């Protein structure tokens, strides 16, 4: 394996983070690390941290910094010798600083998408609660309407994906994300990509990553391990 490359991706709900993350993982052989996956794993395993996380998730609250860092940093220490893309962590400035103490990121991808686009995407978004798999009736529908492709279990539409709740979520996201964005901008590793169409944003992200990484994109990447 060549030099290590560690990146994080940021963006508001409905910005296409999951779609872009999977493309990056598959195109460049980065391990995709999702904080949401780890949270669900902890809750399902009923660990001490999982029980604590569940109390916040059930109330629709953000998991506090000290709980998130306690959960995520040991996981990241386990893959410190690998190249990866991190989604969902860090969400706040204290989390970003804790992560920076563990290891320095090479790049942070920041997705900015207009409110109207987010509203349209989330109004058609359906989720499989147990796995976190996301479907969109417009461009990524399930094989069977209302059912998860893998398990066949029912999909749900979150109340907080509805327009009135979305405004509040976006306001919270912007307040929390701005110091994180400023922090990574000050480190010179922030790259922002704006647009309304994931397929149009992707070539720009692809080009920047190709230039950033030592291995040319045309080379066969290591097989990506994608945690869904």
C-alpha cells in the first residue's frame, strides 16, 4: 500500500453524502467509515455506549461530543494504518479537535446544496431503520415499493425530513458545522463543492481526489470495504 490518505465528508441532510461517499470508496479504494453505522451497531449490541447513545437517538437529540468521541476515536485507532473516508464525524468543533489530536486529515470534502434541492430530495427519501439504507423515489427507488432491497422489511419516511422540520435541522447543522468548516479551512484542507446534481458535482470531486492521491485514478484501486 502507498501513502495513507484520510479524508472526511461534510454536508447537510439530503446533500448526497452517502452517494458521493460510496463513489469515492469504490473509485479510490478508501475504506468508508460511517458514524451512523457505528451508532446503530452499538445500539444493536446493547453495549454501555450503545445504551447511552439510544437515549439521545430516541429523543431525536444529537449525541453529545464526549459520547461521540468515546465511541469513534477507539474505532479510528483500530484503522489508523489504513486509508479511509469518514462520514458523520466530526460534527462539531470539539470533535474535530479531538480527531486532529489522533491523526491529521489530508482532505475534508464539504458539500453545499440549495435548500429547495434538499427539500425535494428529502420529501422523496425513505429509510430502512435497522441498517440506515436510504432510498429516493426520484433517482434511487427500492426494487419493491416501500420495502428494503436486502431484507424486504418496510421502509419509513422520517417526520424530520418534512419541510417544516427540515428548516430547523438545517439551521442547527449550519450553526454547528460553520466552526468545523472554518477549522479545516484554516488548516488548508477544506474543499467545498456546490450544486444541485450529484452527478455534476462528482467529476470535480473525482478530479481533486485524483490530484491529491499519489496513485493515479486509472490504476486499479484496492478493493473498497463499504460499511452500509
